């Protein structure tokens, strides 16, 4: 039984390490979001401005060849993927902050079991 508890403590410690990595990544994104140049270049320029630019190009009949369409679709997907990636980091960070408290509490309970009277 004691070996099972030790294995569970080790499993929880690995989980805590992974949770802390996700939180650290979310913290880095939070720092980036506070940098005006990041917001201007990536959030406003790429995430908002690039789709509008692509939409304008798509309406140009001179750029509707197959290769051009593939490139434009790839560009649209890039914007979408980056947006999804950033949103997922933010969402996962919030979830992991809650999970960290629970995991650390569980680990403490495993290390210091209450003895029945």
C-alpha cells in the first residue's frame, strides 16, 4: 500500500510539473500581450489586418489562379491557427491555475494522511 502511495505521489508530481509548464507559457503570453508592439504587429496587424488584406486580394480577378488561391488559403489558415494557439494557451493557463491548487492539495494529503482515531 505504501508503494502505491509513493507511486501516486510521483504521478501527481509529474502532473504538477506539466501544469506549471502550461502556466508559465500562459504567463509569457500575458507578458507579450502587454507589449504595445506585439499588439500592434501581431494582434492588430496580423490577426485583424491580414484577413482584410487577403479579402481584398481575393476580389482581384488578376490573382485568382490556382496557385494564388492556395497561397491565400494558406495565409488565412495561418492567421486562424495562430489565433487558436494563442487562445488555447490563455484558456489552458486559466484552467491549469485551478488544477495546480487542487493537485498540490492532493499531494499534501497523500504525504500527510489523516490517521483514524
